[in-house]
C-alpha cells in the first residue's frame, strides 16, 4: 500500500539513513510518494537505460551542481553526481528534466529509482557496486601472483589486474610511478587490499592522515580489480589527499621528485598506522626498514702541520663516532661523468656497475661529507637488510642557480642480486638469505627540470616486464630495462 507523508518526516519499515535523507532541503513541503511494496523494490523498468561505459567512480564524490560531499548520488545513465533524493534536490531535478531514473548512493551503495523514490534490489547491478567498492578475499589475494587469467573491460579490451595505467591529470607522473611501484610490493599490496586491516585504526581527533591510508587502499583495490569497466584508473582522490596532507608540498599541477614523494609518503603511512620506532610496528617498517651503522670522524683543518694534525686526532672530539641508524632506502652516489668528448664530438655516456655503488655500504669505504662549518669522513655499514630494499640512485645535483643531471648508466641484473657481497662477514652471518630480485624500476628521461618519469614493473605470474608511463602500458624485454637511466629501484628478498 502506498504511503504519503511530508518529505521531512519519512518513516518506513526500513528507515532511510542520514546519508540517504533529503535533509538538505527542509524548506520543501511537497509530499513525496514512497513506493514500498516488495515488487516495486525488485522490478524496475528503467534498468536497461544504465550506461556502464559512462560510469567512473575514480573522481571526487562531489555533487556536480552544489559541489557538496554530503548525500551524493551517481546517475547511472549519464555518470554525473548529484545531491539528495527527495523533491527539489539536484538528483530529483535531474531525473525529471533528463528522464534519467536509476541512481546509486555513493555512501550506502544502494540503488534508487527517481522520481518515484523507491529502492531497487537487483543482482544485475552487483557489477556496478563492485566497481565502486571492490572487495578481495584472502584466497583471491593469495592467488594473485599465480594467476595468468586476463580480465575484460566493458569495451572488450583485455587487461591484467595490477598492470593498468594511471591518468596524468597534469604533472603527476612523479607520483604515478611511485604508486605503481608500491602496488607491486606484495606485503604492502596484500595489506591494503583488505580494508579491515586499517579501517579501525584510531587516530587523534582532527588528524586526517587516515584519509591518506584509506585513499591508498582504495587505489590499490581499483588497480587490482579484476572486474574493472576500463583499463586505466584515475588517482584523482589519492592525489587530493596527498595535496591536502602535505600542505601543498606535493601537487599534481607541477613536476616533483619521486624520491621526495616516496620518502614522505612511506613515513606518513607509517605514522597514520600508529607506527612507532620499533622495527615491526607497521606494515611499512615490516616491509622496508633496514638498519646500518654510521661511523663519522672530523677532519682536522688543512692549515695545520702533520704533528698538529696528529695531536688533534688524539682528542675525543676527533675520534671516530659510531651511530646506529634505521633506513627506508639507500642512497647510491654516481661517479662524476667525464668531461672529455669522443672523436665524433659527442659526450660519452659513462657506465658503472651496481656493485660498485653498493661498496659504499661495506663498512670500509670512506666518503667526505661537508657541513657549513666542518668536514667529516663517514663510512657506512649495513647491519640489517629489509625484505624489500629500495635503492635511490642520486642523479641530480642542485645548487643555487641550476640543477644538473648525471646521465651515467647503471649496469644491474634483474635477478639474483647478492646484496650480501658488500656486508661484513659478521653481518652476513646474521642473514639467512641475501639474494634479491628486482620488482620495480623507476626511470627519469629528459632534462632535469622538464623531464618525465616511467616505471618498469615485474608481473609475477607470467614473469614478464611491463613499462608504464601514465596511461601507456607496454611489455618490455628485461634486457632493455638495464639500458635506462634508473632512478629508484625496489628489490625483493628471494624466499
């Protein structure tokens, strides 16, 4: 039996939640006809008007008219977002004006037919609900790295879950490559694919770092969604959270540095997950945290004679100091490029072996470090290798006037990299395994301030490598990866 009541006082057997109500239009006093019998709930004559190719839930959930985030519905015919459901709301007006009748509440994931204002319950809409909120079981996650099954988008295009492009909104390729690389770090991916792992993490009032965590989790679920409608994902909501929480330090309207973003992002995720200084206090530290000893000693002034230098070196101030230091990534210094040119009057691009760069951490090689007042000699000794090791190959030198790029090519194997070779015998004995395989390789192309970034990703189930540059995804031979100007690399400890 139909029930007629004022809009402000809707009372049904199944009460409408706050998110579903039309409380934003209290001035409206016209009656709304609510159809509540079971048949009307289940039978909707407008389901064939839904245009799935127009549906895109990657962008901010804002009403396209009022720009509010409260009580937003998606029109499943044109894909636009509107607020409210009662009479005189934007969704209701759109329904009457355009004859678009099927809407989805983006918060409750319930479907409604407007302007009749009844809930639609139909299993044929489950794919739309899954697109908005993909859910993964533990079994599905465990099978990801072994499955070779291709998925099909709404237009028939085949794609591999996890190997999908990310939109470049303007200049966010430096963020995209980091997000793509992290999405293939298995423990991190598995953790964020299950929302229950972090949705109950308590944060202090007013602390919005949880927004960063939830947005990253949403992005991971979309990247690995086997039932996507399209073969790319927009990181718009993720980037909005980055801009907000970094106080506009990182933006998608101007180019940034991936290593700065990666360092900030990992530390903020760790803090948002209530991580402490303890080694296994968050999934970030469990995955990436290693430790080293840093030995430093002051260098005596150069204007002293040998005897004075020797005497100064005996004082406590000039004795070598030892400090234990954790790390999330290792910085590898490239040798200075040669200044000479060959007979064709072209610059020679030098090459260096990765192992040469890693000798910096063998506990014996000393490196001069300058501060504003004093000079130090430092040596680094790795004491604990993490399950996933991030290498930052320092290519850019910045000063007051310009930025210089070192084009040196780093020769590295993509498999069987033994990081135990630069450990001391004592530290090597602490590790059961030291063999790593490359899983992600971020590359910089072009000029220091105008260049672009791309990333190489290992797809584990097939063993193939893919190159991703925003929306462009192609397969690539592993031999070609080593010829690029590698900038950030992620290695996985072999089991």
